[in-house]
């Protein structure tokens, strides 16, 4: 994320839009034994990044999902 920091310090550069990744399921298909509910590898990898770069939302219901989606689509 070094390039993000540098880009934010350049006065003439416009803000960089956010990249939103919708993970619709935490269930992953494994070749050797079918489905696994115990491998949140993507979330585990992403959550180790700095808070200025990554935010993870796990909305518990449809109303929260709508609010989070609105926030994500408006964010930079």
C-alpha cells in the first residue's frame, strides 16, 4: 500500500476510488473432501492489512447489508 500513501500526498491527484469486493459466502470447495466451513482464508489474509487500506464488514441481516453496501459504494 506504499503507492496509495504516495498518491495521497500528491496534491494534483484526484482521490482513488475504493475497490469493493463482495464475498457472498465463506464456504469454499476443497478438492479432497468437499465443502469446508472452516477456511476463512480470504478474510484472514485481508484483515491483517492496515485499517487505512482495508475494512471488513460482516452484516448480520439484510438491513445492515443495505447500509454497508451504501457506505462501501460511497467510500473512497
